């Protein structure tokens, strides 16, 4: 999911989507990746005209292309990089709002309790042995770019680096997530719980554990029947409550978290043993899945005089 917090930041994307042909390209690629020749045939346009459209979609990050070898030589393959677009429409009252951002590597958790099936891996190779939760305590876990477990939790310490005498208005967390099935299963629901500073802010129902196609950034050595990619989810907590991708999940507000009184924020992602769907959790870092990112945390704030 691509999150546009301010309208001016999305100008190039809006321009790229201001074309019926480019909208059709996105719709086709959401169904499956295609070569340039296949796209041109579906759209009944020349390859030269298609190249211009694809370039505009690439420039704003909606589409990526790669050259792949086939039985008929090399072909340029096109893929969509985003499955959702969230645009925030903010009024002029927000002009003083600022953001403090941090990116957390998947393996840099501060606490955990996980149960098999489970494992961790860097972009280069597995850490220890799969389904042995002792390796979640191995020093190499800090380098992990993907981790998975059937139930339990991982918890991260997020530095709270907003300047003094400011009022925190919103906490936004984005990460690529999926369930964790033995092997893989696209229909494997799992209730993923989110906690901030020990407060349960809500759940997201993950639909499955996906391996139908290789993740865009998943390493070539990775086993084809293992977790390939997830869904990019965004948890937002503000004065109105808590939301996943803009959909309310609870009434817990930013004021309930007392973020201004702490130097660190504890973020926990869990699959509880008594959940309705205990289907595990996979967290993808920048070297796995379809999104080249780790766990991103944005803390929005305004000066105290603006808040009052």
C-alpha cells in the first residue's frame, strides 16, 4: 500500500493515473504480471506508445519492470508494486504538523516468545534451523530480514525522538505481513494483534500465506513453496481511534498511549493462543516480499501551542 499523507506529495501519481490507458495497464497487471508485448496486444497499442505509459507509471513507483530470459529470448516483464493507495485529505489546520520517522529491521526485536512452525533468515541464508525457536535468541537474529511463527509474539523498541514541548497527534506503522502455514496456503486465516506500550489497539485478519508467485524482492535461493510475499498493512492511531488501512479496528486513541511521557515505544505483533484464527504470522523485510521496506514507524506531532 502507498500512503500519501499530503496531496502535494501525490501530484506525480495523480498525473500518472490521469489516463484511461494507464488505468487499464494497472488493472491488467493487478491480475497478473505481463510482458510488454502481452500488454501491447491487450491494449491494441504500439510498443512505443506502451513504453511511454510504462515509464510514467515507473517514475511514480506504481510499476516496476525487469528483464527475464524466456524460451524466445529476453522479455521485459511488468509488475504492479502497490495493491492499495491511501490518500489523506488534510485541511490547512495541519500545516504545522511534522513527522519523526524510523525504520526497524525485522530481526531487531527486543523480546519474543514464538512457537513452531517458526524461523528466521537473512537475504543470504537461514539463521540456524527452522522450527527451532531457540534461534530467535541467537545473536544473528538482528540481521534477519524475514521471520515467521505459528503463535506467540515479537516486540520492538521504537525510539521516541520527537522534540520536547510537542504534542503527538498520530502514530503510523506499516509492514508487509501474512499468515504462517506449514509450507504455504493462500486460505489460512490468522488474527494478528497489535499492541503499543502494552495496550491492545486492535486486530487484523490475515487471509493467508502466499506462495503462488515469487515475491518481487524475495531472493532466488528461497524455497518456492515457502512464504513469498505478504500484504502491506498500515496501522494508524490518532485522536479518532485506531485504524488498519483506514478501517477502524478500535476506539483506542493516541491519547490513551501516553507517548509523550516515554522515551521509547513498545510495539508488539502477536498471534494469541486463544484467538479465533491461530494461523501464525510472517513479517517481511526489505529483502523479501513485494515491498522494499522494513517496519516503518512515523510519529506526527505539532508544537504544544498549536495543540492547545
